C-alpha cells in the first residue's frame, strides 16, 4: 500500500521503502537481476488498470488473439520471464492468475532505467498501446514487435507489428533471435512438473537455482563459440 501511494503521487521511493520492497519481493516471487528503481504507478482514470488479467478486451482492437490460459487445479498462473536475445534469463516473477500485458509493462517500467529500444513479445501489437497509454514518455523510443513464430496467429494486425517486416530495414532486428524467449520457455518446461508438487517458497528457490544454472550454461556455450 505504501509503495502504491508513492506510485500514485509519482514520488521517488525512499531507501527504507526500497529495502522493505526488496525483502517483500524475495518472499513474493519476484527475482530480477536489476533492482526495482521505481514503483508501478496507478492510473485511476483507466478502469481496468493493474487488474490480475486483461479483463478489458475492448482495447484489443482488431487483434484476434486473446489470453485464454488460466490456471487449473488451484495452481498459480505460472511465471513471466524476461529474456535477452541470447536466451539468458534477466529475471522472472510469479503470476497470480494468468499472464497479461501488465506483467510485461510492470517488469520493464520498474526495473529498467531507460526503456529497451526493442521489445519482442507474442502479444506486442497490444502491449505497445498498453505501455504508451500509461507511460508514453518512458517508452517513447521503444518499438514493439511480434516474434516470427507467433506472427501467423495475428492475421488482423498491421505488418508494422511484425519482426519479420522490420528485418527488411533494421539490421538490429535482423540479427536478433526473435525466438529466444520461446527457446527459454521451452527449457522452463523441464521443471514445471517438479515445482507443481512443491511448496510455494521451495518452488521459488528451485526456479531461481534453475535459472542460475541455465544462464551459466548459456554463457559457457557462447564463450566456447567465440
């Protein structure tokens, strides 16, 4: 509640509040390499802002892709992982109900000093409007692209949203592995069954250790190529 109050007023977080927030994050399923440098602000004029799921589908425009994956059997909604283009995990947080645009927006806004120049996401067509509506200045120089794997599911979205289209004129996008997140998420499936039988705190530590090992193996593989 205290962190939300500072976010609502746009005030910087005092160091004492940051320390408390870090401790709570370690208990609440948030693990990022970058510390939280700002709070996720509230936007009271946006009716469904900060909801657990994307309940307002009216702002999805012409896109025919929606989130339909909800947890069953009383399990949590999984985890959201930020990946770099080398499939190195930058951090993750647990999802209470189901993945939504707020998960990506909050992770980027609260952790990055400046917004990434390029964000590749399977729902980037609507993530862009979600981010620009809330923090237009912060994301002013960010471009959002749908990865090549999921582009076929966005038959009603403009080609400007597709990474494959941007590859024609942007060498940075052309050199990027747009399926890096999918490769990483496929690797996470190895521990999905194991963590489903664990206590919540045990599952968090197990996942953290798994990503530490994963990142180390990826770095060693990159170093061996060089």
